[in-house]
């Protein structure tokens, strides 16, 4: 594998120009700039809110300095409360080129489009000349989510992804699984895998927080689509979701934007801290993918039984289809047919190894199906988190 070396020592598997709007009022202008560069590594990200939020600020700082990002254009209306100055300073300090265009100052839509397109075109040309250097498997950070789950997800796709995770962790890579709201009932078996008893307690606490959060909302992480797909309860869904973590020891508990300090397996707690203030923890699968990317994931495994066509900005998404019938319908959007396991055409280990090989291919520049189709989904909303405690990242 080869990567793009960044000033902090990390390496990226892509070299993207990120065009980031800092309030919904600048979204259209940012989108119009990006659309001028089809089939180029120019991606649209942003935060729609106007009033400040520490979580959103940190997420944008982490995303704009992600190893896969080579340059950043910030689009501001001019009167939003988002701290664009702090964001620009963080990006500049990382050694990346950054430009901030303020629509109210520069003269409106047309003037901003002209200036933005010129700057992005210049950066695309510069980034195309960036050299790559060798990149080892233990430098990779890989995340996993599952969405559109059905009765096959926990039998094929999720455990196959878990087998790939086990091989990655053994090689020294960093792997992150998430969604504590979909792990209710699995807290004790996760705690038993924790590298320290204190981390085990932290894992139990994270799941308990999720259960309380959803109880307050009056709606859990179990959708009608899950039931239509053959799942019966959140516990059954949780066991399937848990399977994608594999069987390696759990090295730590992180929150969105926390970058694991070393290789190993980590659980991401995506449920906000404190009272319920901002609604559902994640309003779609893409919100979870964004949080994984903010914690450094070079790429993300997306396991689905019922099917999904989502991709992502900044980091590639590998689609693993658990249901053979779904794969036959949506083959153009799927990267791995894990449903072969259900039909006796492959074993869990064989598909797990196939996923591992695909991870290395994508990290070497091969495009995923969602990348080839132009998917760059992105969503970021309001949340609030407290810093993780010392038990969450125990020294080993």
C-alpha cells in the first residue's frame, strides 16, 4: 500500500480537496463549486447550524485535518456563529493549504463561485503532483457500521467483517466499531473482552447510557424495516451488530473525534452525554460514518442486509451485503457478497479474508462501488459530549 504523508506523521489513502460550508446559508455556493469538478477528488462537507456547538466545531476540525484531506476551502456566509477563524487556524497549523471565502464580504454568489472554483482548480493540480510513500497495514484505521439490517446481517456480513477485523488487529491496525444503542444486551460480553476491569466498567456504562437515552426518547434503535427483514427484538439486532467487532480484546472506548492512540479494537460511544437535547443520537447511517471518519478512519465497512446505496465524503465505504437476494438486486452498489455464506458457497473465514484483501486494494487506490458511482453523502448535526475518562484508554 502507498499513502500521502501528512505533517503529523499519519498517511492518507486519498488526497481530497474538502469544500466545507460553515452554515446552511453557504451550502448552495459550496455545492456549486464542487459540482464544477466531476470525477475529481473534490468533496463537499459542512455544518448547517448557525449557533455554536463544541461538538460540531471539533468534528469539523478533525475532518478538515483528516489524513485523506490535502487542502480545504471554507465557505462562510459571514454572520454565522461558527468559529471559522479557529477552524482555519487548525487547518493551517496542520500544514494544509486553506482558504476562507466569506460571501457577504466577497460580493455574493457569483463572485464567491468564481473565486472558489479558481482556488480549488489550483489545489487539484497541486495535489495531483503529491508523491506517495509506502504504507503498512498497521498504519490503517478502519471503521465499521451496519445499516438496513435484516435477519441475515448477524449470520453472514457482520461476522465476516468481524473476521476481517481480527486479522487487522493481529497485524497492528486500528479498528473501530460503534453504535452503543445497537449493543444493548451485549454489555457483559464486551466487558469480558476489555483489556482492563476499569474499561469493562466504562463499556457497561456506555451501553447503560444508551439504553436510558432511548428510553427517554421513547424510541429505540430498532426500526420497522428491521422487523420486516426478520429481526424480532433489539437484543437480537444487538447480537448481530456485536458480531462485526470480531473476537479481539477491546483496547478502549472513544467518542466521536477521538483518535485511538495505538493499534487495537475500539468501541465508539456515539450517544450524547447529559440530558436529551438534540434528539436521536444519529439520524442516519451517514452520521455514524462521519463520526468514524472524524476519529481517523481511512475507510469504513458498511454491512447491510436489506441494502443501501450510501457512500461518504473523504473516506471510501466498502459495502458488504449480507443477504444473497439483496446482492442480486443491488450488485452494482455492493462490493462484497457475504450472502454466499448463507447459500454454502463460501465460509466466514473466506469472506473475511476477501474483505481484508479489498481493504488493502482500496487503500492502494482501487475505487469502491460507491466511489465509482459518485456517492459523497455527508451529514453533521448538533450533539454534546464530555471528555473520556482515563479508564477508557488504558495503557498496555
